[in-house]
C-alpha cells in the first residue's frame, strides 16, 4: 500500500525545502484556478520545481480540462504528475494518456452533500485512464472544491477507497488534530493537506507540519 503525504499550495523554495527535509513526498502547485488565487506565478513555480529532486515529486494541481493545454503546462513546469481537479471529458483523459503515458494523473472526487453514486460512477468510468484518485470537499459558500479547510463525510471516502482499483488519497479539511482519525476511518493510500498546516501568515508552519506527518505515520502503521 502506498503511504503518500502530499502538501499543496507551495509558496516558495524555502517552504519546499522545509517540506522535503521533513520527508513530504508530493509537493503540490495549484495553478490556473477558477476560484482560489494562485500562491505563485507559473514562472515562479517552475523555478521552485527545479529544486525538487527524487524521491520528492512536484504535482501540478489544475482545473484545466484540455489534454493539449495540460501537457503544455506540465512541460512548462517540468512536472510529470498532474492532479486534475475539475471536470474533464473522458476523451480528453484518453488523449492525455495516449499522448503522454509518462504523465501520472490524479483525478479529484469532490464530495458535495451525498453525491456518492455520482462519485462511484466516476471511479468506475475513469479508472482505466487515471493513476490515482483524490477526494476533496466542495464549499457551497465560495464555490471552491479544494483548499476549503472543510471536511466531508469520511464514510464516502471510505466507500470510494473500497471500490477503486486505483489508490485513493483523501483530502478536505485535514489537519494534525483529525488526520489520524481520517486515515483510520478511510484506510487510504495517502493524504493531502493544504490550509490545515498553515500559520496565520499563510505559510506552512514547521511544528504543525511535523505533527501532521507524525500523526499520519502512526495511523498508517495501524491500517
């Protein structure tokens, strides 16, 4: 089983280095977003990504839904993992995988209310062209479906983990206080955190991040 820890919303190289020093594997860069403001420009992100070396990996997080545009942005940033956080037609996913099988695709499963049947259908329909899925929470107030700081019914994520033939990462309102319970409740392949480890100034807090990772590791040992 994978035990992925992804931290999204990297601000600069100092933050990236801190996260890598703490052992974070996936570092996420949200770009071309319909609602939330980007943390840095695409050129700034590309400069930070140059400093990310294996086993650490940069992840483009985007709402783009056109295969050619997705590939172009991946190449501009020099990333080989993309998290598709919006709706995308299956034909575009097929095209993306046909043109660039080297690009690992994470597909979001956004929980809003009880849309479990819809999400189950997405998992069953898209699994062939997706490498991993990632759950998240919709915020009806802002219209955002990521970086909302809001949790959702973990029973939905648990069900998606159970039926998916692909690994499932859970996200949505996770923080050092609840991530252990979330992992035990859903038994995912990994977790994603953004606002849950940020200080009031918007930067990732060292001690919150350490505690988050420690709680994750303890929980992963138990599932």
